[in-house]
C-alpha cells in the first residue's frame, strides 16, 4: 500500500529527529453491512477506510499522528510537527527493511474482495426473520444485520520490520422485539468470527431467529428483579464478560504501567479463588478475537493470565514492556490507523471446570441465574465494574422461580474473582467489541457457567 | 483537488447515472496531549477527510463512503452507492430535497480565531497533571487530556445545495486516582470551550480533586426507594440514553414506545423539553441538519404532553407531517434522525425546596450503554453520589445500583429547579429535576 522507498525515507526522517523508534501503520479496509427490518432490506452500506498512522517514541513518550494522505512529504511534515518539541541529537539511520511474510492461520474463503454476496446474506437474514416470527404473533419487529470487513495492514518500523497482514471479520445477528400491547421487550442472538461468509455453513438462521425471539418473549414475561447482595450463577459464553470487565482490563499494561490497576503490584499472588484459571488466547482458529500478528507486527500467543488463582501474566504491548519490564505478549492492538496501539485483550476466558448447573442452582437459597449477559464497563483504577443481565431468573430454595428483567450486577474485580466458587463444564466463546484507549477492537469473551457467591444485584422490585 | 472539485465530480457522476444524491464531506484537524508523571505521555495530531454519498435511483436508496479521494476512489464511491441501492427495498418516502440553499455558519462565533502556542497547550497539560498529583492522597492522574479540535462539514446535493459548517472545541479533562489505605476512588472533571484561553486549569483541578476525595469514604446506603436528584452531568446522560423516545425514525421502524402517544400526557405536567439547535453557547449548535434543512427550536414535551417526534424528510413524509430539521447522518451511515441540543425548561422550585429533606444526589452512573433498554424504558445502573439532608451532604455513597423504568420516571417528578445548567460537554442544558420513589439497592 505504501512503497518501501517512501516508507524508508519517512522512517529515516523520524530517526533524524532524534526519536528512539519510528513506525508507520498503513491501513486500507473495506466493509459491507446489510441491514434488514422485518422482512425487508433496509440498507446496504459499504466503504473504504484508508489512512496512515505515524508513531514516534522518545523514551516512553508516544507521539502519534495520522492522515489520509499517503505522500512521503505529508508524512514527514506530520513527523516534524510531532517531534518539534522533542528534538534531540539527530540519529542517523538508513533503515533496511526485511520483509516478513506472515502466515495466515485462519485462511478465509468467501471474502469481501472476492464478492460481497449481498443476496446470500439477505436470504440468511430473511430466514432468520421468518424463524423469529414463527415464535408467535407477539413478535412485533425484527432487526437483522450482517457486517463483513476486510482489514489490510502494512507496518514499517525503524528496527527494519516490514510486514503485511489481512484480517477478515464477519458478524451477523438478529434482534427480536416482543410486544403485548403495553410493554415491549427485546432479545437477540449473534455469531461471528475471523473468517469470511463461509460462517454461514457453521450457523443456523433458524437458531438465530428463534433464540432472539425466545429471549424477547422471556423478557416480556419477566418480573421486576429483586435487589441486594446474593449469589449469582452466570451463564456460559457471553457471561465471560464478567471476567473481561472485572479482571481482563486490569491486566492490560495500559493501566498496569500507570499503576492505575489494582493488580499492578500483584504478579505471582493469589488474586482469585483457586478454581479459577484464565487465559487470553490470540491463536484460536477463526475466533473473533484472534490475530496473526498484533498491530505492532509481533506474533500473537496464548497467554495464561491466572493459574489456579495465581496471577501469572499481564497483557503486554511494546511500550508496556518498556515501562513494566515484562515481555511483550503480542497484545498491541488498535481499532484503526487513527489510534496508537495499546495492550488489549484477544479471546479472553475462564477455563472450564467440573461443576454441574443443577448443583449450582441447588446450592442457592435466594439468588439469580443470569443465563445471558449484556455489556458492561470497568473503572480500572478501582476495579469497580457493572454489567447488565439480558436474560435472568430468580432462584429460591434451590429452584428457578421466574424470569426477571432489568438487572445489573456490580462489584469490584478483586472481590468477584475470590467469590467464584464453582465453574461448570459447558464452555463456549462469544463475540464482542471492546472499547478502550486504542478504540474498539474485536474480542471474544468466554467461560462455562459459573457461580459467584456474593455480588450486588440491582433490580427494581 | 479542492472540496468543491471533488463534490462536483461526484455529483456529476450521480446525475449522469440518472440518480439524485447528496454528498457529505467531513474534515477535521485535532491536537491532543496527555501527561504522565510530569512528562508528556502522548502527543497526537490528526488531519482527516471522509466523503459519504447517498444516492436515490428508482426509489431505492444506497450509501457508500471513502477516505481515499483520488479520481478512482471517487468513481468507485458512486458505483458502490448505486450497487448498494439496487439491493434495497423501494423507499417511497426518502428523496433528495429540492433545496438549493447556500448556507454557512459564522466562523467568528463557532470557530473564533486565537493565537495559542503549542508551548502553552503543553504547559496546560503538564500543569493540570502536576497540580492534581500535588493534592493530598492523589496517587496519579491516569486519564487526562487537553484537546483542540476543529471540524468542518460540507453538504452538496444534486439539487444544488451547498451548506458548510465549521466549529472548534477546546477540551480539557482529568481523572485522579486517590488511595488511602485500603480505600481508593477515581473521579474527574472536564471543561469544553471554543477558545483555549477560556479553559481554567485551577477550576478544573479543584473540581476533579473534590469530586474524587469527597467520594473516597463512600459506602452503600440501605436498599429502598429514595427521592433522587441526578447531577447536571448524569441527568443529561440519562435523558440522552432514552432519546429514542423522540425518534420519528424509530417510530417508523415500529420500535418507539411513544409512537402512539403523540398529543398524550407522558410526563409530569410541569415538564417542558425543547430542542434548541440555535443556542451557540452549546456544542450541539446546528444551523442546518444533514439534509441541509434550516433548524429551529422544537418543543418536544410541552406541559407533560408529547408535542412531536423529530423527523427528517423521509420520516416526515411517512407520517404526513413536515420535517422538523432533525436529519442526522455521518458519512458512514444511512439517514436517521438526531436531537441537536436538548433543553429542559426552568421549573419553579427554589434551591431550598429542591434540596429540602432527605434525598440521594447521584453524581456517577456506570453501565449507561449496557444497563438501559430504550425500547422498554427499563434500566439498572451502578451509581455513586451522596445522601443529602436539606442540601447538606451527610454521607458519600458508593456501591449501589439505581433501577427503574425511565418512561414511568417521567411521571414521578417531585420538583423542577429554577436554574438551568450546562453539562461540561455543553450538549444539554437542564435544571435539576427531583424524582420520587426510585429503587436503590445497596
């Protein structure tokens, strides 16, 4: 996308300004989104993102700029502007790039650059809509979408790195709205991964539609949720958002290096119940949060974060490694050329255990079974987090009683990790978008169903 | 290639294909600085441009965008939009308005000239962090930023529309992490002004510090139903989360619960909500909407009655009403609707009445994006703030949740204050509203 001679002259210019490290991140992405409303195509949107991110590092200080103009003179102008207050003894460099071909571990087939396959996606969403409506005449509306993106990146840096990578993302899903005339409730289902539209072969439009409607109808019949401190069973798959928010963000060197994480000085210590083993894995085949290389050009890896309750690793990017002394874990990620990379999660999950769901429910006198979770957020400095229950049930005397609505779970990361007492066998992963300092990146969350002994449930009963 | 040349090339191609269309060109330049431990940790500059095209051919609408602007990219932009249109259902109500207005915002008001050296901005950034770290018990200032952002939008259409707006925003914010033994807290404050010179570092540092230190000793209150006042930041955010209730687009799509309630009382009869796009004190100022339609003040709720939904020309046509000038579109999106700048009219309660007796003042809500369902109105958020008695803060409160149904809450208003406040981002202007009977879990 950028010729190496231009890149070399720009990188050399950065070093001549006294920078310790200079990098160009070139991105050209194309995307296509098909949206449906009921059984009609509401829109088809597509576009090209193109730009170049320029990073200069002086010590641990990051100077970052970006532009849509690829001319070497424009890139040098931005570098000079960035470095104007940091001029040091000019370095002399004639960077020789050593092109490194990255092996594509995920090899997508039905990619956007071959064909956007709009008709096929529309057919899938229509089938999902039909399945959703088959759940009953209380389903008043559906919204479907299928978004496909091909991200091409090219990296050059002053250490001679020159590499390219292509990431193929696809995500599709449906939201059902159920209405009984006075109230409305929603339910949704989605699938996705690091692959092309061959995703279609692994998923079912029938399941997408029927699951969305089942959840909407459950929520329509749900009662107000009891509130207060109580045990909560958190469902598998997207339930892993609890670990993502409560712990994952606090293990990123983005907050560790600033001592803005409660875990910054706890390496090697027991930070969780011994039944907790947690991993951040960038290598999982065709998973939504996987990558071949990170956005700094480093190989990705499987990183064991917690082993038998003990903190074993942080998620470390280049600057984080420099600041904390821990080795980089191939976790430098960014939404696009508009962001400097930062340490971020990939596919993050709690490994499965051996508990049974019935035993978890049977052990609770008064509590909640949160079978499906929504999103949440965390304040890394204090570890305080919240996340929303999108499908939940009240448990009394060891038995599920009735569905509940509008519940939020709040606690702190350090507290909840120690309150996880049972981990089940039904492990699964789910797709999400994680927002942080370097923008929104695709991440998977995951776990088997697990029990938290004590957490604050916010309901309005 | 100049903006006008790019636009002309695209619009000519659209017309040659037998379609109509409009083109948004957004450009931006920004500088942002972050400080850490007395040093500049991040220095970011950007220069960006993006084109977003909407075409209508044979009653079908297609959109496409591009950040590349060479001739090939512009040709591809038009081709893609036309291809996308071919897949969509016929949309009888969406059209390119016969609007050849020439509109331009006033740079002297929205984008005032100011000479500010980069050294001064760096000193502001470093000084803000330094002064906050120097306060007792502050461990560090993990999130801080000083930004100078200029954005410009052009809209051109095949009907001859040429509208331009330009706006500048100078922003500073800082979040301090305070630790004292086992206890910690992180809160902050922000400011936004059109002139850098109007940012006040001393005020910002003082507020960021007091917001954090005051909450440090917070603990949950007993679960129950409380009278609640949200501070000016959280109240604006809360109303923003549920702004779908005014959306003509959501009503057209069948997901707005207020669709059948036009002309009905949906809130306490003392509540008046108006969209005020032409108040230039705020950053929601909009001279025209995304279709180039001139904006005007729009009463949304008048004496508790839902007066109107907000419309673009397509949703207005669907409901057989006039557009309210609320078309909203980013270069990457299809046409929707959006509020410009929400105002709640001043009520009659004096501070003495508003803050009488016992109530919770909530100064932070967490999970606003995930804990709310704008279709049902249900919400459950993490919250912190203060238990107050007769205007005095008697206990800092943390680790609680607030839950309820927003649309029901609009009918549970105890009092509306006489004084209006901007939130710090200056996107909404409201008096304090005191709500009754709100479920709190502690």
